[in-house]
């Protein structure tokens, strides 16, 4: 067994949330530059220029890329040979989130009760934590500060197996069409297929964090990604929804085995400020 | 794209009528912030026949909940939030003299009709360009609902705040007219 102290986990969570909120990954910056070259709409071009400029300012000054610094989502891959000592696991993750948001000038956007009081917890906690136990003696942390302008445009469909890849692509394109300008296009579309209704959405969310330019390793799923992206960009919604070719930057599909009777398809929409960071302990 | 128009707040019918959907604008002057929770409170006051904590006559409300300001900055990152959540509240405020709204995303038909009736304009700021936009915010003070934190009503002094006229006072709507041009 390898021992890891909770203080190490807390520090890493804090570091990753600060990093994610200030710095857009190079692969995404590159994709935005490519989109700027390809964009035919003049308004679209100026929106993309503003986004690129914004991301450079945020990174160099270490200030929030977007004022919606998101609900803190943490994916944990916990090696089964790890023994965590020194405190409660979920509590230290939340402590790391709290310190990042309070000390890093990030907005606290969590309310305690979703329906009635809606009182701000002032710490941006609790975080949403997903833990998978995996072989090995390391902990991999992936953090996603998830903005809600785009989260609100997410959708789930329990499709029939007979709907096939065509039904899935149509559902993806239709979801993006309906969202229009609201989720801050150009978006990144995370898609989870299979599993159960809930599990499909979890893998859709995790798919957002995939490196830009990478496709699903299964050729058939990769071609669905390409087809969906092509059709989305034919919608004309464009940057900020003001018309243009760049409505989405990528479609990332992941899939899981599912029940003989079903084909769940979950879509998790992410704005162009697709913030995430990974670290290994 | 048309030329950039400079506008100063407060607005009046005359200024609003000169703004056409598709115009790029740079806004200078005082604007107020407000989003979900603050709008809910304003409307409750209106329903109770009470006075509002701010005089909205001729004013512009920016739908934003800013990030906290880093020391040395007047304001934290401050990009627009999605406007449709304020749609149920906007017509009442427009009826009371609100002249402009800044946000992102579509508006309901009720809001558009109210804008036409009251001669008001809806400006779009680029969602997610929050650090860039914040550079145009020179002063920030909380003027109401301090307890709401980021959702409190702030009064900003802005200089050359970059926006685009999405819906003008005749109801012309850029979200309706532009995307079809690029549809394949």
C-alpha cells in the first residue's frame, strides 16, 4: 500500500481549479485560432478574436476566464493500492475547492437548496465528485469548473436501439440547434452513449475534457463525431450565435455497454471556455 | 459589419431609435448589474407597489454576476449571463422606463413586444469574454442587495464597453437574421 495524506489531495485540487479557471489549454487555443481562419462571417471573426484575446488576458493576469467559474466537478481515479490518511476524502476535496475559489478571486456560484432558499454557500462547495477505483498506486484528478449557461442546454434521450447512429446524430444536432446562442458557442459537445441514463451523462461530461483534435478510438464512433460536427456547423448559428460556420469546435463521444432494450444518449454541452485540468499524485 | 457607434448612458427614445440590429457599439457611462435573484426582488417590490432601490428611468441593466475583483482591479471578470432567465421580469421594468439590457442569448416574444412598445434596445456582449470586458469597467459599487454577493445590484462606470445591437426597438433580431445566411 502507498499512503497519501489528504493535505496532498487538497493542495492538488486547489492548484488544479486555479489553473483551470485562469488558463485555457494550448490545444483549445490552437483550435480557436484555426476556427478564426476558417470563419467566413465578419461578426463571427470578431467574436472569435475577442475570445482569443480574452483567454490571453486571463492567462497572463491570472484572472478568471469567465465570471461563471462554474460548479466544481472532480473526477477521481483512485488506485486501489492507495491508502488515504489524515482525514475525510470528500471533505478535503471540498476544502481544496473552497480555498481555490476564496483565495483565487473566483465566483462562488453554489446555492444550498435548489428550489426554496437558494442561499449561496459562499464556498462554491459542495463539489460534484465522481470516484472510480482503478488498478495501481496513483490518484488521478481531473477537475472541470462547469459553467451553467452551457450546462442548462444539456439533454438526455432514451433512444430505441433501432434509431441507430442516424438517430443519435440527429439528436445531437437538434440539441445544439435548440440551444442556439445560449450556451456561448462555439461549444464543445460531450456525448455519452449506453450505460444507464445517469451513467451516460457522466461519461458525456468527462468526454468534454478530452484533448481537442482527438477522436474516439473506435472508427465508427469517430465518424459519428465528424458527421455530427459537420452537421452542427452547417446550422449557421456561429460564434456567440450571431451567424457563422463555427458553432461547435468538437464533438466528443464516449460509449459503454448497455441493456438489450435501450440506447441512452446524453449530451453535455460546454461553452468555448472549456476549462479543465488534470493532475496525478 | 457596420461602423462602430459610440453611445452614452442614460438612454432616451432618440438615442435608442438610432441603434439598429447588427450595429457594433461602445457604451460609456453608468450601467447597473442585475440577474436572477435581484430581478426577483425588484419585481416583488413592483407587485407590492413599493419604490425600487434604483431609479431605472433611461437606464441600462447588464445581466452579470461578476467574479470578485483581484486587488488593484476595479472589478473581477464580468461577462454576460444568459438573458432568457430574466424574460419573465423584463417587461415590467421596461414599462417603468428601462431603456437597455445587455446580456447574451435569445429573448421571448413578450420581451421583444415590450421593447417595441417602450422603445428599448437589447445589446449582446460576448459570453465568456469576461476578462476582456472587465477592462472597460472602470468603477464598481454595490447599490442594492449587498447580501446577494455577486448577484447584488452594482453600479458600473464603463468606458467603451464592447457590445452589439442584437434586437433593436423595431424588433429586428440578429439571432433571426444572421444564422440563416450561413446555414447549409
